[in-house]
């Protein structure tokens, strides 16, 4: 968390600060959107679903699949599931 000296004088996390910056600059994305982009791009590159799960911190690989498989073709889904070493290459 970062101290943000506003008229309210409260703590804000990095995500809130990023959002405010985006509003001021018409960036139009949240910090969490960058997390989603990272995961989708890595899966499309062929990273194991297990490796992506560990990188983004999901407790279950099912959560990773639920959120990100909708952006992958069936062939891409099959490839990221088939990594026998669970992504630790």
C-alpha cells in the first residue's frame, strides 16, 4: 500500500493509484488488466497452464483455466494442458 496525500488522507493501493492515473490520462485500463494480458499472452505463447497459474498466484489451475481459456483456441488449450513437467522448464 502507498500513502496518498489526498484531501481524505487515506491509504490507497497501487491498483487504485493506477486507476486514478488512467482516469487522468484517458489510459482506459486497470492494473488488473495488465495481469490478464500477461496470462493470456503467456498461454498463447505455449506456457503451461500450471506455470501461468504459479506466476499469477491462483490457488487452483481450474481458476486459471476458467478465466483465460475463453481467449484460446481449442488447439492452444490442448497445448498448454499437455505440459508433462507442469511448466517448470
